[in-house]
């Protein structure tokens, strides 16, 4: 069956119209045969959101942005987007605008709410929310830091101006002289350090020998300590401590008047008697030295022994008279 030229022309025209409609719908990201619901969201700023951007729920793509236009003279933007009817949520759900990546780009994700409110349907306007992106967060964090840095530079500039005002020509000259003196001192320290290093280098062998001798001395001292300990020094010290304790007891007894020594120490009359006896013995010896005839009379030829006459200046009698 042959088709006439008019039928072929009609088919071509109808096909072109259908293709035009399909292409236009594709460019607007609005499917021609779709049962999804159309929702709206109002934002103050969309951050570069474009029609055709995906709309997701919990990271799953459920629709796309259809259109963006100004709502009124206030400059707010109304975003039209479609969502698949396979998932129901409350009209109190939020349409959140967020960054889709680090390098930019915005998307819409629905934060579904399940409450007693009616489910969202075509023509409803959802509550909106904008989540700060990485750039916004950096700007929020860096802005205070920038202000602090600016204040620091301002303060530093003021400090330098004050320093310049304080440091006049004389003060600058004095400061330069002080720095020169400090450099000289550091140079002197360096020379001293070099000399000390040379001395240590020249006497390295002597230092090593001294350290070796000190180590031997320490070892010998440790050996001596062990020898004294093994020789019974501990027992000797314990015996000495016991002896000192006994001596302390004896001295305490003497102080209390116990025993012969204690009585000698405490009896004042005995002390006085001993003192008097010592004096009388001294007088006796002195009298014997001065007047030996009083005590010894030797007769060689059998003469009659003469009676002793006490001299007038007898020291014993003087002592008794006193």
C-alpha cells in the first residue's frame, strides 16, 4: 500500500512536533510523561543553583530542579522542583540547599519529616534551610582571624611609631654602642671558648688519666668499705656503742652518788677532810724540811740526846695561829 505524499508530509510534521516537544522538555529537565509531584521552595540566595540539578533524599536521587525565578520585588528566589511520588513525606519537611562538592555547585536535599501533618503534594511550598558550605565556614572562621591580624599590624605600627619617637639620635647612638659592646663581649667569650677547647685538647691524655685514677680510687674505696664490713667493723661499732652505754650508766650512777666514786663525788665533808689532810701533810713536809732535828736526832759518840727547841719563826705555828 502506497502512502500518498500528503500523508508522508503529515507524518513528518507530527514527528517533528513530537521531537520538538521532547527536546524542549529535556532542556527544561521536565519529563514529558511523568507522575512526579511539583514542589516549591523560597530562598534568599541560591548560590549558583541551576535547573536540572538533582534533588535527593538521604543521598538518593528522587527528582530534579525545574525552574528558578524571582518571587517578588524583595529579590527572593522561588525554586520549582519535582519529586517522585514513590516516597511520601510530610509537608513540614525541609528543602535544604547544600554544597555538592569542594569546588562548588549547589544541590537540594529534602530532610523528610514524618508527623501527623498532611503529606506533601503538588503545589506545596516546603520549609527551606541553607547549610553553610566549606567556603562559608572558612570565611566565618577566617574573618575573626583577619580582624585580629589587622589589629596586630595596627598595634605593631603604633609601637614602631612610639619606638621611633622614643629613640632619638642620642638614644640610637647609645643603642648602637651597646650593641657594639655586646658584640665585643661575645667575641671575647668565643676566644675564651677557643682557648678552653685548646687546653682540653692538649691535656686530653692527662684528663683521661685523672678520670682513670678517680675510677680506681672509687673502686678501692668500695673495696675498703667491703673489707671493713667483712672484718667485723659492724660488730666493733656495736660493741663500742654498748661500752659507751655502760659508761653512760656508770657516770649517771656517780652523779647520783652510787658506789665509792659516787660517794667521793657527793660527800662534801669527805672532800673537806681530804683537803685538810692534804694541807696538814704539806705543813708536815715543810716542817720536816725546815726542822729535821725535830724528827731525827743522831748521836754518833753516844752523847746525850738534846731536847728540841721550837724556833721562834716556826712556819707550822704561824699556820696554826692563822
